[in-house]
């Protein structure tokens, strides 16, 4: 490991965090507290880390960018995500499911 990590110093001048933006914005009509928004963002982050995609985000994307195409149902969406991550077809290269 680099030695510079042990000799870290605060940058010169005034600096501080102005605003933290949530990963998952609150849906319309919901009045969430700050801690609820943080918790939702953490949940979404952890799900994405383990490979579980967010169906509600997919539906929002389909409504905004592809209004003429019918979205997949939730079961088909999760099957599609699993097949993309761990392909089961012969001859199709992808990530190892180990």
C-alpha cells in the first residue's frame, strides 16, 4: 500500500459538503424524512451491489423513454436480469456463476 495514505492532510482553505443528493429520489406524493431518504438510498445501493436490479426504476425509465413499448412484468424483468448476469444458453459467453 502507498505510504501517502498514512500521511494524509486536510486541503488548505475552507471546504465542506454543501449538499448530499439521494440516490433514489422520493416518488411523487411522498413526504419522506431525511433519514428515510438515506435509508432508501442505502437499500438501493446494497441491492445493486449484489446484482438485484430495481423494478420501479425500470418502470420509470420505460414510461419516460419508451412510452409506446409495454414494459416486462416483474417476474420477466428479474429473469432477464439473471440471464444477462449468468447466461445459461450454450455458447453464450458471460460471467461465471461461481
